[in-house]
């Protein structure tokens, strides 16, 4: 359908759109308080960006070093060129151990590869153990945020879902009660699991270790009880040295949820005694991105800060992007993989630059979104209507007299016309204005006020008498 149509569906429920906006802005404010409490915050961002650039420049060498060190610790490293190969590798590991029940911690890579439906088609029961992920799994829908996957769902809707699937009391919506019910349900899943699967937040080339960051401890339980641990990671998760990890751990949780560090930052070097650790390293188009002008998009550490601050994402919801990773960073990554299907995403952006300001690894997101628009235009994937709008705007902005005329007409219309006419949903302008709080229109333009100020200054200066 494209982002505009799906966003219109989300914003039609104005109450939901409003609290979705407020909830995410609350997280953004927590991030700001945490950032300002660290005097060296900008230095950390600079260091993280430099580490990522260095790693990218020697990616092949560091991947080889990581494999050697991970293997030395007893891990088994697999390489997957694409999503299909990743899924086949995971399936073969599970089938070789006759696994029927798998517990997963949150992993955006497995979402990207659509692993869950693939495994279920082959008779393997998969349970997502992150609470938000479990909620959306029971509702049979994808997550809408990479850190807060169920942020779009009200507690009353969670209560209805749990009543249907977990047998909780009908109408119950108390968060503590629902959390306890989920905990009891998931505990039995952990105990019955034959294998555990996790994502990877960071992989250290120097040590061959992997680091998994969670707030619920579900990853630790999921791989602590079964003997089989499968860790799936995109190749961009690599860091050169153990010393580099501290930079990213200080940035990640503060940027994601406004807390000093994730509750659990678990380090794994090889399998548990008597068990197996399989690490699946996935390319799936990353090598091509690494060679393109969008290579900095691979610096992303999946904190979600760009989504929490984005005025478009906050008001349109994550599902309107139809992407594994929504928001500003997803509007770069998704068109790189499927340009024809996601050509509207780079335009779901006001180019305000707020995403760039909060990115902990300093990805120039709004510049990359602008560059992505140009690439899609070169690929002739931008609709005629959009191109005509841009051409008309170009004519207005390049003619001073026409710009002044349009400004005068718009200011007069905003002051004279009734609000219900301006926000008429039957017109494109009305649909745009309906979702926005329009400012009071000034009687004079900036140019007029500036000219009057200059004239007043000239008249009052000593040389004018």
C-alpha cells in the first residue's frame, strides 16, 4: 500500500496516534536527560563513529579474526550469504538435534530473515520470550519498534490477548497482573525448550566473544537451560577490541530507553559445559551496502533513538513502514533491499535532522534519506504525482515574486477561512493539515518585517538627519 496510505489508517484513530506520539517522546526526553548527565557524551559518539568506520575498512580481516577466536573457544561458526541460507542453517542445526521447541530472545536479524514462519512450516514450535515480542507474536503481527515492539498496543488490548491465549481474567488490564501471567507462561516455555536462539548486540574480533543486551533476562534463561545455543548476527555487529565495547555499552541503553545500562549485558565465550554454541554470521546484502554511499547505515546499533524522536514515525506508527526496521534508519535500509516496494519510505521524513542529532554513532540520517530520494529518482521509482509536486515547489522557491505571492495568499487563507475548511479531509492539503496543529498566521511576512526594521533603523541613524 505504501507509507502514506498505511499512515492514514493509523492516524485515523486520533487517540491512539496521540498517546503513541507522547509515549515515544517520553522515551526521547529520558534519553536527553541521560545524555546531558554524561559530560563526555559527544566524545563517546565521536569514538563510536570512528570505531565503526575503522571496522568497516577492515571488515574481512576482523571477521576472519573473530571466527578464529570464536572457534578456539569451542563455538561453531556458520556463514550465510542471504536470508534463505541463514534459515536453512538454523533449521539444519535444530533438526540434527531433533529440536521441537525453540525459545528465542529478541533478534531483528531473524525478523529480517522471517525465521519464525520458516521454522514453524517445518514443525518447530517457536516462542519469542521478550514480553513485547511475545505479545505481538500472540496477536500474529510484526513488532512496530525495534526496542519497544508492542508500543502501539494499549494495555486493555494486551489484557484481551492474554485472556484469549493465556487464560487470564476477562477485562483485566493491570500491568503487574498481566506481567506475572506472562512470566508464568514463559517460565514453562523455558523449562520445556530443546534449544535457545538469540540475536547478538556486539561481537568482539579480539576475543571471539559475543555480547547480548536485555532488560528482562530472557536471553540468559533461554540459553542457560537448553544445551543448544544458536546466536544469529549480521556481520556489521563486529567490534575490533574488547576495550571498544565500553563505548557502545555506555551509548546503547541511554539512547534506547534512557537508562545507564541494560539490566543484563551478557558475555559468551564458547558453549556451556556439555553444550554447543553455533554462531551464524549473515551478509544478506550488507556487503553491497558496504561498498555504497550508504555504508554508514551499517553503523546502526539498533537503539531506536531515531524512531523515538522522528515526528513522522511517532505519529504514523511502525507498521506503516512495512519494514523489519521502521523509522529513519529503516527508510534507508529497506529501500536498499527492496527499492520498488519501499520507494515511499524516504519521503516519510521532514528532513528536520532530529534523527541525526540523537544517533549515538553519528549516522547522518537525514542526509542519507535525501540521497536515497535521489537514487530512487534515478531508478524511476518516484510517482508522477510526487515529482509534479516537487517541480511545482521548485518553481515557487526559485521565483521571489511568486514565493511572496503564495505566502501572502496562504497567510490570508489561514486567517480568514474557517478551520474546518482548511482541514477538509477531502482535499490533499486538508489531509495534511488535519494531523497538525497549525500556528497562528502572522499578518506580515518575515521579508516585510525585515524591510520595515531596516527602514526604521535607517531613519533613526545619525546620517539620516
